[in-house]
C-alpha cells in the first residue's frame, strides 16, 4: 500500500450511482494517490473496520466562506480568549487527538490506524493541513483536512476545552478566505457547523463546483505565514 505515490490516480465509480447512504465503493487502500483520487472525484473514506468504504453523500454539507459567520455568544468569548493558534505545527498530535476524542452517540472512532498513517503522509506531502489551538503547552483543540485547489475538505475537529474547536474553525475560515479559497467541504451535517453558516447542497452541484474550484490556483501562503493574534482581529472584523 505505502509504495504507491501521490502521482498515482484511479477512476472511482461515478458518485451519482451511490446507494441511499452515499456509499460509492468498498475495498482498495489508503495510499496517497488513491486517497487523492477519491477527493478529486468528490469521494472520501469513512469506516471503522475493513474493508474501506468510500462515500459521496447527497446532499453535501458545505461551508461557503463568504457565508461564514460567528454565533453571537462565541464571538463574545473569542474577544477575550488567551489561546495560542497555529497551523501545521503538530499535525500528528491533532489527528491523534481527533482519533481519541469522545463523540457522544457514536460507537467509536472512524480514524483507524491506517487512516491516521494515510493523512499524516498526505500532510508530509503538502496536501493535508492542521490548525492547532493551545493553552500554554497543552493542545486543547484543533482540526485537520485536505486542501484541493480552492476547496478545503474538513476531516475531523476536536475540543479538549469548551469552544477550542470553534476557535480552530474560525481561524481556518479567516485564513482560507483571505488567501482566495471558496469553501470548506464539511461532508455531512452537524449542528455546530450549521451554526457557522454551513448548509446542504445537492451532490450534483457540489461535483460541478469541485471540478471547477480544485483546478484553480490557490495561494499556499497561509500554511507558511499564519500569525495570531492578527488573524483573531480579522475574524472579529470580517465575520461578526
């Protein structure tokens, strides 16, 4: 599995033929080229045991960056937060924290050991990125995902302290919008993401947007020149 490079590509079945749960295919592996092939075709892995299951739900839950807004209560708390926020400082710690986070109503994590390795490898190759929220030396919140042109495919988020994951999301939105990205693919609906403006979009619409936006150039500078608290000021000015 790990010998296949990020340049390797395969065609997946057409997502429009997914079953009622959004499953497109099963099997295969999580080598970089296959994983990127899936994302480029609007498909992502989501499973807790072998074989790998590949999904493209309809509708798709998207967060358009020009519609992103801060819930009022969160905006008030953000003004006084003393968190430190950074990007790509410790991807492995973020995915590890997402893997071990308690998720009420779910029987366990979908982040298997193979998935943890696969996304860490995508990070090493420059495709996957993390946002980290710290209090002192402690990692208290964060998220990670995969960047495809002007679309960021969000994979998982955690909060070790109340609101810390929201801080990571707001920082991500501010930096992405500032550098020309268009949307965050949240994949499936959650009430938390809806409170920031995410909404359902027909899969067909998403697939057309993906084909266009992933082919457009995107300034990769946010992953190199992130600066907090200036980003915090941008969040409060642009999204409140």
